């Protein structure tokens, strides 16, 4: 084989190798819900969270329809942002009560736009009072019942992160 032919073959093989090993990327990035959510590392539990006798509909707060709109609204297309709001309320109450709460809280939003149920597997009076105060003060633009679980962690003894 002559030199020109060898150079041609080597050059062609080199081009094919470069083309073969060249990496191209393609990503379909989309947001199906039109919302962003924070990662909530709530473990999946087999046992249900026991409900509390929280008296969420007591006379200390206005009726659901008379409550002001809370920070539980999303975009025009997805007006109910209950899950994000409920986790934020739980985290705020954890800090306000000195970061002593452990276990899981379960919060249920009723179809009327007001929180209808509260449950905890390791309740303490301080956080229950805080949660009831914040959850019973507002109305959300939600039309379907929805329940979230938020895991506070274990071993919390008063040190906030």
C-alpha cells in the first residue's frame, strides 16, 4: 500500500473514531405541574399517623369561609399549593418551639380550603399549639382533600439547624 493510501485510510479511521467517541447530550427539561417543590425526606411508614383531637374548627378562629387567604396559593393554573405551605408551617413551628419535636406530623386539607385534620406520632403540646394557631387562621384555594406527612427527624433535643 502506498503512503498516500495509508494516510487516507488512517485519516478516515481517525475521523470515524472521533465521530464515534464524540459525546452529544440531549435533555427534555419540562415542568409538568408548573410548580417547584422542595425535597421532603419523609420516610415511607407502614403505620399510620394517629389523629389528634386538635379541635381545628373551634370558635377561637373565624369559620373557614371567613378566613383570609393564606400563603398556600400557587400559580394561576395550579392555585392550591397546600403541600409546600403545610411543610413550611411545620418547619416554622419546629423552629418556634425550640426544635424539640420528633417523628411525623400529618396534615389534611379539606375540600373547603381549610385544614380538617392533624395527626402526630410523637406529639408535644408546644408544637400542637403552634400548628393549630397557624393552620386554623387561613383559607386556601383548594377544592380537593389532600394529606401530607412531614418527618421532623429523630433525636431533636433543642438544636435547630
